[in-house]
């Protein structure tokens, strides 16, 4: 779909009163968008990738407490943390987006594809926990609260990760998957400060950030850096709504942000986008002044994993 048409639809739906707007947007996503077919593979992979990055820092996530920022429609990442041995996950979302029919569809996939799911986790899976999940997944009627209880998931929504009300040093790991690019910089700073307060001294932040223009995910005619040609005011006309807001912070901005709140970056794994790299080298995109002084290496980064820990 042409990205400007998508933007018009999102802007129009976001003008509806909240409850009607959420329902309308869900309906559009379910019938025409990314939620037409769902399975838990991407969420499981996100959790496995997070888990292995913790292990790469010589820490064991088994028996530990996770906090996930931005649950989204289904608690797939927290389910995966539990399947791999986490003690519990507190998952917080500003919007109560959980959808029972969608969760049921994820569980049906797991029940139908047991071997494939076990193979995905490999040696990381706790087989007893997996069997317990499958027995919930094969029930005729899903109980979301039973699922959350089984997987030791505390779901807080509406809730704000910048103000969790959790005690100091309560969690071991602070994680998110493709969430931080959607949060305004001042709130992001507050979320990281709050994370710094509630995380144990030896805990880790593990975050995946998608820097790409999200309109490029459904319009192949534009590149991942298409949005860097616009000023903040121009861009706001296209995407300053509850469904598509993107802060357009780049990798260097995120590195500086983590450092500014007292988190030392211990691993940063940027992915370079070849198409963007070529566009930048051939001057194929006129960059807005907010981005024109940044290096091509920074601008061509499409996404990154960041692992950070408290200084000291
Ligand atoms: C793009 S969605 C990603 C959801 C999920 N991680 C996924 O990959 O499907 C971003 C989520 O972050 C949530 N969010 C935004 N600001 C937040 C905040 N301050 N605290 C908690 N969640 C927030 C949004 O409501 C939304 O559900």
C-alpha cells in the first residue's frame, strides 16, 4: 500500500474516540494488515535473541525476574521467557492491547506445531513447562488469566514504564522489542531512569530498536530511510498519531541516551541496510538538516540490539 494512503487511514482512525479508534484499527490490521495471519515465531525469536544476549554477558537468566516494556497484542515474549526458565515477567503497556482471539490463535499454532516450536528453542526449552503450556493451548476455551498465571506473567495495562511503582532493585532484566522507536525522547529518558531505579545493580538492559521508516515495511517503493528527508513538522503530518508515531532517533542518539542516564553500553549490534547505504552514497535522498550532519554509517543502520548495565 502506498505509504501516504496508509498514513491518511491511520490519521483518520486516530481521530475517533479512543475505544472506537482502537477497535477500528484492530479490525483494519486483522483484515488487511499485519495481523491477517499470526504465529508466535517472531516473538519467540525476539525472546531467544534477548536471552542469548544475557548469556553472552556471562549471566544466567534462569530463575530471574524480567520487565518487558510494551507488551503489544499478545504476551509472546514473556511466555517464551517462562518456557526458557525465567522466574516471572512483569510486562507493561501504555495501551491495553491484549486480544484474546489473537492469543488463542498463537496457542493453536503452538499446539499444532509442537516439534517445530521445541526445535526453535533447542536446548533452551524447559520441556515440563512446554507440556503445561500445550495442555492450556489444547483446551476448547482459552482463559487468558490462567495462561498468565501459568507463565508467571504480571500484565500491567494501561501502565507506564516510566512510572512502574515497583520497589528499587526489583528486576534482573529490562527488555523491549521494537518499542523504543515509538516513544517520545522525554518519556524514553524517564523510562530508562525508572529502569535504572528498579533494576538490580548487576542487572542488564536488553533492547531491540528498529530505526527504519515503518511505512517502508508495507510499501516497497520507499527505503528504510525515506522519512529522514522531512522536517519534524512535515513528518508530524504523516505519523504523529497513536499508531505510527516514530521518534526518528538514530543509533548515535540512543547510545548517548543510555549513557546519559548512567547505563554503560556493553554490547551494541547495529544492522546495516544495504539499500539505504547505496542511496546515501549516491545522494539519492535529500536529508533534512536534523540528519544531514550525521555520518552515512550511522544513517544506514536499520536496527540494533543494545545491551547496557549500570556504571560502577
Ligand atoms: C510497536 S508496539 C510493540 C509491541 C510488541 N513489543 C511487539 O513487538 O509486538 C509498541 C508498544 O509499546 C507501548 N508503549 C508505548 N509507550 C509506552 C510506555 N510509556 N510504557 C509502556 N508501554 C508503552 C505501546 O502501547 C505499544 O503496545
